C-alpha cells in the first residue's frame, strides 16, 4: 500500500516540477536515516520523502512522541495565532528537567530550533521529527546527554494551513506546502523589531524564559541554481560592532557542521544570494541581516543565531535529510564549543558602543570565492523581451567568483547614555521588555537638564505599505533642551546594559528598523491646531514690529528665496512658526536622549 502510494505521489511530484531545471543525481548516505515502519515512523517517511503532515497530523505526532517517553519529552503551548490555532513547542531534555530553571542549571547548553516561520519552507519540521524519534527509540541516546532541545515545529501555523500544491513555483516539494505569510499576510521574518505577529512575540518570550545558547531558524531559499543543498550562515564578523560570537561560529562551529554534512553526502554552502538572478557570474550578494530578520536580531541582541537556507531546487527528501544531518552537526559543535560560545556571549553583554552602524550597503569592489555552481545559458525570451537564464543541470566550478559584501557603512549614529520615553508610549515599553531589554519607570518628581530632542528635518513616507506598515525615512536635527524637563512617569532605557546595541536599533529614529521607521510615531506628522489668516496677519505685524531681529530675518528670507517670496502660504507659515501659538510638538521625536559630556 505504502509503495503504491509512494509511486502515485512521485508521479504527481514529477508532473508538478516539470518546469524546474534538471536535477543532479543524488544518493547520499543520509538516506539510511529513514525508517520504513514502526509506531513513530513519520508521515514524511511513510510518503517516501515526498509529503509533510498538516497541522492536525503534526500535533498528533507530537502527542505520540510525548507518550513514548514523558520523562524526555513535553509539549507546551507558547502562543495563539490570529486564527486561534495553538503555537506549540516540544521540549526534549533528560530526567523531566522541563522548567527553564532546571534547563539553565543542568550544565548542558540549550538549543532552540524553529521551523515553519515561512510555512512553505517546512524542512525543519520533518527533519526534527526524525531526530526526535531516534532519541525516543534509543537510537540516538547521546543527543540529550549533550544538549537540551526546544523545538517549534510550525511557527506560522495559519500560513501552514493555507496549503496548496501551488504555493512556491520554484521549490521541489513537499507535494503540498503552506504559505509564506500568516493570516494577516504578514511575514514573520520581517517582524523581529516591530513585533506585530503572535508567532514572533511567542518566540521572544521563549528566548526570555529559557535563555538558549543557540538559535536555529530553518528556511528554504530561492534564486539561483547551484550544487549546494544545505546553505547556512550568520552575520559575519566584519559586519558586527562586537564580533566575538561570529568568530566562534565561523572558526569553531562551521568546520564541525560541514564535516558531518559532507560525510553524509550533502554539500554545505555559504549563505549568499546573487546580485543578478539572470546572470550568476556577475557575482554573489553577501547579505548582512538587519534586526527585522531572525539572524540579524540575534546578532544585535548577542544571541548566537544560525539561518539555514536549504536549496529550493533540490528534492524535498534530500533537503529534509540534509537538515537532520545539519542539526546533528550543530549539536556536536555546541556540545564541544559551548564554553567558547558562552565566553563570547558574555563579552557581548559588556560591550557598550558610543557609535553604532545601523545601515550598510554593498561594496563597490568584490572579494572572490570558490563556488560550486550549475552551468547555465542565457537566451532572449519572447515572453519577457529580456535575456533570461536557463540552468542546464551540469556542475561547474568557479575558482574566483566575485562576492559583494555589505561592508560599506551607510549610516552610523551616536549612542546616548539613555533614552527617555514619555508615558503615553507605554505599549512600546512593553515591546522593549519583550525584547528582553531592561527599563526603569521613573517616579514622581524626577526631572533632568541636558536632554536632547531630535526634530524631523526632512521626511518621506513609503508609497506602498510594507508588512502592514507605511514606513518613513527621515533626517533629523539635534536640539539641546536648555530648560529642565519633568520626567515623572517616564521610562528610562539605559544603553549601559546587556542589549545595548538592540536598544539603539529600536529607539534611535534614524535606524532603519527602529520603532520610528516602522511607523509607531506617525502622529507627530499631523497637526491638529491651525491658524486663520485674519488672526495671524495682525499678530505677525505686531510681532515683527517688536522684534527687529525677526523682521530682518523675514526680509532676508524674501530676498534670497524666490519661491518663498512668491508663496503667500510659505510666508504666513514661516511667521506662524515664530509665534507661541505654534504646535511645539510638531515633527519632534518624543523620545528624549541624554548624551554624556565629553
């Protein structure tokens, strides 16, 4: 029965994938990891490596795992989706040590593994179910003697159930797969700073509670064709203001992981993308993730985070088995090198920058790397009217392929000693706490001098919404407030704390992933009190008469700015701004900053 079902599924898969480039043959040693029968045989294995279970089947398998050994496995609900589905997490640990306190004190590092943040990219779920089954049946007793495991099988549970054969045109399997975004059409892997989705909020709470040593986020990539089936990476050491963690991952984790993948017949590769999807030979794009992404957020928070991007053009079975081997390699690396990683994390906690790079761009000059590509040809397409690419399925090795890393600093900001948030923005304070950031509520009677406020100098709103928000770009003028400011009920957020870099990325309005840039302060762009000209004109005349200095400035503006001189609106607006009636909060960023005197 299973054999005939497998043949039917394979035939359907071949028909669905007939538009994709030809495959290279693969007979990896990791195929021996698949189990053919037994009470804990996964749905993936029963389908011959072609299918992934739906939400109901997934939860049923979790229950079977827990029932098989309740002293090793526990399932907990960590959140609820927009459509009311439970977001579940499986805990795997020796001796029923399921509480966060027990895990922190059992002398083993904890690894958090997350699948299905993009629900169509579900390789991690089926790979981990196989690995956990092997733990449950005693085949891999060694694993829980090395690490504690937290596993989220499906983070985007609503997207997972928007299942179809036609969700990803450039991906080979599973036969039916979930959708990229959640029920509100939000991409969870763009939500790590703004926190609009219940899935990411749930993960951050898990991280706060359990304090994992390592965070793994499993995806499936797209773009070019190449030989690598498992690519992975993290923000490189050159792109970090405090590179200790990246150096440990680069030097002490990668060799162990790569050796295990190669041993089982997989080809590990770097986490890179292409500059031109129509011509790979123009070079690779060395991406540095910003904190809206899981691995960018982890880097800036000081949480070691690895992003896995399996190659979408490889068959589902090959990708899942590669993920099993990858995670096995990660566990080996973590068990051997966790002390070095802990030391790097601790050094990150005590790094308090005075300046911080918040935005990068691609270098003009490339580095060069050896790269295992796939031959392609370019042809003139009658459909697009442009030269398109056709991959030929034959391996090719590039000795020196250009790679353009995001090494250029686009924007650097000065880091204040502290930020001060007024009480009307309590919701943002709650978000900061969910990020794990320490905050201090100031008591009545607190006041301070020497605070700086930023005023918007120029700004532009996005023409289209992105992730449910109209983002804003702005430039700012710094203004030192000379008078004392009452801070009763305000919240102080010091940058002299463990997550100093993350504080500034969230609260400095010039940072591209700040609360400001995502639109949490749009109300400062609106004015609710206006002036009537019949009232302004006599008031302004009197004001100019009483202030010769102001009158001279007005006359100079008229002489030197022709557009201003011709515009009654601009002239009266300029005068209105000089009156005490003008809205003093207009275009002013309400979060104040304190810079220590140098």
